C-alpha cells in the first residue's frame, strides 16, 4: 500500500525530498525517535499541497512537524507520511511594519531579519530553535513574549482548504492553538511589529540569548522546557525541590543546569525520556500536590 502511495507522490513531481524509512532522530532536537514510513520535506507550498492531496485520496495518515524542537517521537516511529516544510518555504517579506514568513523559516532567522529592518517585537524568539510553522501552531514563547503578541493572521490548511485565520480565530492559548488541536499545518503567517532602533533591538536579543546560554543546557540535545508552568509555581523549581535534579533513566537526565529541562546525555531512547517524565510527574504530585502537564508533543507508535 505504501509503495503505491509513494509512487503517486513521485509522479506529482512535487519539489522536495522524499525519504523512506527515515529515522526521526535526525529530525528532532532531542535526537530520539524511530523511523517514519516516509518523510517529505516540501520545498514549496504547492508541493506540500500536492502531497497532502495524494494522502487524502489514498487515506494515508499524515503527521505534520516543524523543526522537531518541541517534539518526542516514540522509538517505534511514525506510520504513514510525515510532512515538514523545507528551505524552499522559508521566504520572508516586509510590508511596512508587517513581516510575512513561510512555515519553513526559523524563528531565530525571522527575529534577526526583523532586527535588521529595525522592527521590534520578536526579540523573545531569537533563541527559540523552532520554525515559524511550528512556532505559530504551538504559540511559542520565551522571556515574557509569545507569538500571539505579534501575530496578525496565519494561512492554515484545514478541512481540505486553505484558510486565513485572524488572531481571534486562531484561539491561541498557552502552547496551544486551534490549528495544533486540529492537526492542521500552518503554511505562512504575518506579524505586526513596532519600529525601533536597530542597535537596541540587537542588544536586547543578545541579552536574552546570553541569559539562555547561562541558565539553560543549550549544549545538550533537548526539547526545551518539558512542562507547562503550573499556576502559581515554576516547574523547574518544583522538580529541583523534589530532589530530581540530575536524575537519570538510561541516558535521559533531568538537567543539572535547569531542572525544567530533560537532556539526552548520550544514546537516550524515547522510552527513557517518557519514563523520566512520568517519574517527575509522580514525585512532584506526591510531594507538592501539583500536577505537571507537558508542553512537548509526543508522536509515534507505542
């Protein structure tokens, strides 16, 4: 069945790379994950739409990812076709105070481009390793800023058609949006920024990136902050107070630098990371009666 689907995809001549039995560890910042049946890296929006059309017609499961920076893929991998925006979908344009970016653009590149144009508002995103598509879908945020603070609208493929959803229609909450809940990929987005002084914008970006390097384990594979911030608490503080800093299962470890992060210190498996997450949730619940909820996505076959 899959072979016939892949032949049909190849016949569309869609621009991009089609990879068969591709280890997802190569496409997640955690460096874990079993093979996808197939992975398509789309070099254009038309290519992505063509491939999605084949999947719909053949009832082939589709999974959409960005740069894999907030993602755990299970060790048995993902069935069906994984679709991700490639470099060809990274175009950025400016019209006045509004920046438009394709889903494949990195958030760090977008924030740097905004700074070069003297536009402020995306400084918080300068160190986030995700893509525009994934960042918009997750309502990514850091250091008091979130995508929803600057988003005008997003073009989303939903229910068989391209829709432009404004900020209200996106239903953006803490690490949650309507497209994410619906499994609908973001194709591009527009951001309204504020004119500012270039040097001041770059200075703020450098300050935030230095804070990130000082306080976070950026030198080891991870998926960023694992848990949502529980109301009235900080997840990392609770984990540290529970005595879990440095705790390991296999090569998955609660970071010794920041307890809100789990890092891959060698050849961790997804099952190690998920077991460590469950251990943290259990012990924090027992000690503090606080339920920690994950903000990372978990995909793949159990």
